[in-house]
């Protein structure tokens, strides 16, 4: 986690996009941990997106990512 926070600082990251496969509980647990640590230690927001590679997800993903970018832009 220290390495991820260092990279975020080195590259001046404004937010993190976490992409994971649906129905993977271990990934879901990790994402909660990462989100908490990123917020507490680096002040970074994180957007988690879960997918099962369905083409119909393209539109909703685009909307969620655009909204996340708008939120980051207002910081």
C-alpha cells in the first residue's frame, strides 16, 4: 500500500479507478481496504467498477466515470 500511495504522489494522481470482475469476493474485500487507506493516507477518492464483461455495461460505466471525473475536477 505504501508503494501505491508513493506512486500516486509521484504521478500527481487525483483519483483511483478500481476495476474488478463481478462475483469475486476477495477482490471486493481488497477494494474496501484500498479505498479506506487511499482516503485516509492520501486523500484520494476511488471509484470501484465491477464487470462481467457484458457489452450492455458500456453506457452506465461511461456515465459513472464521467461523473467521477467531474467530482475530481471540482476538488
